[in-house]
């Protein structure tokens, strides 16, 4: 028997999937996937964990890229290898799919399956049909938008973190079905009463010093800088040697690159000051242990605002990014809840000289009220009640 469907031609994929989907639906079977099967993270993880705690009648299985199954094995999480025979029989008969990114277009979603798309961020950068030009490799602007349109036809529900995102999602995804405006389930972690204990446990597990403050550096990827399709470059513009010299007595820094960035950074020269957590599956835990976020145009800052901790925006390529690469939905320079800087020296000065109140700046409360007002620790519960339990 074949163990991998990748050995089959694409037409055989579709045919076999359609044949299996004729079989009776497996009521209460829910398939989860995060970032193309690479992570146990994000909104699918929060929904999974809520269901696991509160609704034991459901069968919960993760779709996992075989290259990333180790983390699932270690945690004892039920999973199926993406594109295996087991995976096909589960996917084709599941009552629900829950994912935060797009599924391959060859998968013909069964009519009886309910597809819950959680997405993975409040948008700053233009999305899908709102993009003027698509610079990603392996596609054209027209093809990218058409593929996105076809994929979003399969979604039955779409999770939104706030009204601002709802309005954009409807237009950018051409989505006309039900949007669950619930806050993001992944941010429930920030409102747990034991969040400090969770942070301390994480630091202990990963041997991080307790006597230093933690800087989290979490930049996004650049559409036009890539090695090949799906693998993007990122030049390290942040000078770690300067940071260590100026801040090493008080801070350590954690690097968390976007999952699409292919670079492996050698930090041996900065041992004791810099750690690469790019392969750590769930960035939410890194938010929790950090005292300060350095980012750029990544949607991480919308989530981090829930903690009301200082943020610095290292935007060395701001003009190119906003004008040529992707474009923004609002005036980023005016609305960002922290200073925009272009050099490592400016990053250091922002941390050393301004103090936390100035770094947070007067925009924080206004920013929080617009983008985080739904977050209260119960977003996963709201999604489950609005989607899963509605279809018992």
C-alpha cells in the first residue's frame, strides 16, 4: 500500500480524495493544521486545546508535515502525516477542517466538511485582492489572486480578531460567508491568571537567565527577496555585536524569524547574549517571556499590544516596503505604538535613552482600543460555540 500520496499524479490525488469523501462523514472528527503542517501553534492550537479540555466527545487530529513531526510526537499529540494514506482518509471524511493558512488547491473539499479558516494575523500589509502587484516567486499577480479566490470559496467560517480586520478580510478575500469576530484564540494565553508561572517555566526549560531582561526580535519576510518559491531571504541588519556591547549587561536577545524565512543564523559568537528561537513552534510563548519587542511590518505587534509592553519598529527599508513591496492599510508611521528607527544605533538609543513610557508612547492605549478590545481570554471558547458546537 502506498504510504505517501506524493507518489501519485495530481489527477489521481483528486480522484482518490473524491472517492473516499463519498464514504459516510466521521462525525466529530476535526483536523487541525498550522502553517502548512509545520507547527503546533497559533489559533488552531488554542482551539484544539480548548476542545481537548472541554469537549471530550470530539476526535482531534493534526495534519503534520513529516519534517516537523518530532514536536507532535514529543507532546503525544494525535496526528497524521500530510499526504499519507491515513491523512487522506481522515481529511476526506472529517466533519471540520481548522487551519490558519491556505490548503493546496488540488484538495476537493467535501460538501459535508465544514472548513474553519482562522487566518494568522491582523493585517498591516495589503492582502490578496488588495495587493496591486504580487512579487512572490512562482506566480503572477493574476494567478495569485485567482488561486486565493478559489481557496476562499471553500471556507465556511473565517475568524477575525476585530472589526478593522473583518472589513479588510471581506474585501481582500472576497469572503461573503460567516465571519466570527471573536478576538484571536491564540491570544487567550495572555489573559491566563498563571501567565507569569508559564513564563518562568519556559525560561527554566530553555536555560534563559532570570537576571536579564529579554528583547524579542521578530521581523517579517520580504516578498521580493527569496532563494526559491516558499524560501525567503532575510539580511540581518541588526548589529548583534553593538547590541551586546551596549546592552549585554542588562538584556539578552531572542531571534524569531518568520516561518517562510530560510536563513539559519550562527549565533555562536554571541553565546550568552543571543538565542535563535526561529524553530520554536509557538511565538506566543516568546511574547510572554519578553520585556520588549523589536519588529518591523510583521503582524506580531498587534498581538504583542495585548501585553502593553514596549515596542520598537526597526524599519530600515520603510520607503521601499510601503511603496514598492506590499503597501499598508493605514499610516504606519503615525499609528505604530512605538518609535520607528532605521539603524542599530537608533535601536540602542531607543532602549537606553527613552525609557519604557516613551517607548510605549501615547499611541498604545488608542492602539489597544482599536485592535485588542475583544481579547479577554475567551476567544477560543467563542469560536467553538459559534462554529463547532453549532453543528453537533
